[in-house]
C-alpha cells in the first residue's frame, strides 16, 4: 500500500472530499485505512454495567486507500510518493513535486 501509519493524507472523493487527517491504522488485506476525523460514523451504545455511560458515540470508520493521497510535509501538497534508493542502500519515499524525503 502507498499509505502507512502516521502519514498525513487528503481525501480525494466522497462526502469527506478535501479533508486532511493523520492515518491511525492500515489494513492491507481489506485495502482500507482509518483516518483521524474523517468518515466519522455514529453508534448508539447501551450501558451494559451499572455506572457505565450510554448514548451516541462518534467513531471513525475505515475508508478505501484508493480515495486517499499522501500530503508532503515540506511543500504541503498531495502527491503520490516515488521510491528511491538512499546512500545507505535503504528504500525511501520521495515527493514527486519537491523531491523531499518523506
């Protein structure tokens, strides 16, 4: 997947189009990611134990990774990361717009 945990991403399509957020977790098998403050759903929770609160709880729901694009921390623009080999021989992600290491 082109998105990893703790990446800043922007939503490309859907009801949350244009929103930015930090990736909380990624599920490569389902090709989905959980993004902070994006695709928020409501759950009605009933109190199960005495003293436990019930009510309507807001919770992030997974969104397809194809609808997300990485935001470069240097130029602050959405970009599809390119891959390059570092001096140490490690594979690193590079911004295609400003050539900064991500």
